[in-house]
């Protein structure tokens, strides 16, 4: 049984990332990219969020997969390459391996430790499947041409992670996926959160236990370690609201009182009530997302939903 292989394609300019992060924090309004949520504590808090009663996304997507697994597996086909984008601990991707028996399983994530441990766990269970991990930040662009063979490929992007892209960014990213799908039988399997009443969406991002609030504020602890800044996380309030006109949830951190924060040796003043924008999560009507897939170059779009229509899973060739 061959050992899992890890390919490191993460080309990072840490000095440039630091400058961009500081520039975003000094701007008005201030913002940070959502990838700064995911230090080890942030990853643990996100896992807890997925188990909350308010956070319908994970369990609803899972119910769609469970209900329609055989039909979706037939759409995907057997013997393909299976590319798990944002694989993390690979548990979502691993759930498909028995049904589709891919020739290769390719886990793509920025977190090398997570995918390395997951592939080491999976390899003995699936000795006939080649296991490959690719360490990269695909939010800045996707290029796996050197890592794929001529065998048809299915890209897997669950969890409505596409919602973290603006619609224009989502179109560009899905078009990049499409350019990897030239072999007949290739396709995309993707989960998408749908438009619904604001109170249900907002509850999923502002739970009663405050786990999402802790997740949001933990980003400030992460920034303090990265930048040597001195944010006091307890002085910032979690805010999440649904902007129906933009079709997205926005998450912010709001200064509970006037703050002075050291950034690269200089103070940045935040007025009481001033916000740092930390995340967007776009929601789509199923017809609108199907149209986006077609605009990106896919065809034969199929959609599965739960009875309430809270979530949608698409397969497109």
C-alpha cells in the first residue's frame, strides 16, 4: 500500500500578507479576511458551531447526502479522481469513497497538519485509492493542472463554502474549476445555502450559547499573535445580520467602547461602535445558482434539496 503523498504548493509572502492585514485593519471601515478565523482554537470552535441547533447548514447538507446518496453517486460515477476542496479533516469527502470508489482522492487545504493526519488515517482503509494532499490557498486562485491525470475528475466543495466568495468571485472560481474538467465525465459536486427568512439565517450566525461570538472574537487573539497587536477581545461585540438586498450574512466585530490598538508600532483608534468586517456568507436561490454554474461553463445541472428547501446540493458536468 503506497503511503499518502503531500505536495506543498503554498507560495506565501508572509511580509506582504502582514502588510495587507495591517492595511485592512487601518482602513475605514476595517476588515480582515476570514482565513484568520482558523487557528487551532478557531478550528475547534467552528467544529462546535456545526453541531449547534441553530446552525442548520451542516446537518441539512448531510441529510441531503444521506437521502440521495445513491443517486448522487451515480451522477458522480466511479473510478474518477475526487478532489476535496477545503478538505480539513476529510470526513465529508471520506463519506463518499465507498459509493464512488475513486481512483484517486486529492485533499486540498491550507492546513497541512489536518490533511496529513486525515490521509494517514484513511489510507489503510482504502489501499486501492491513491491518496494525495495538496497544501495551497485556493482562495487566491486554483491551479491543479500539474496534480491531475487524464482520468475524469469530480471536484467536491461542500458546506456552502462558496458563500464566502462574492457572486463575481464565485463565478470566477467555479470557472477555474470548470477549466480542470475537460475529460468527459468530469464535474462539480457543491453544497449551497439558500435564501430564507432573515431571522433563521441570523440565528445560525448568532447562536444563543455564544459559540459563534467566541469564534469571531478569537480572530483577534490570532491577530495578536501574528502582528504583535494588543486587541482586547472582551471589548469587542459579535454582530451578525442578513443583508437581503446583497443576499448575504455579514459578520463584524464592534468596539464596545473606544479602543486604541497597537499595529506595527503605531496606534489605531477605534471609536465605540466602529466595526471590523470579518466575513460574508452569500445565500442563493437554487435557480440563480444553477444559472451561475451554466455561466461558468458547466451543463447538465442537477439539484437536490431537503423538504424545507433550506439547502441545495448541485452536481454539474
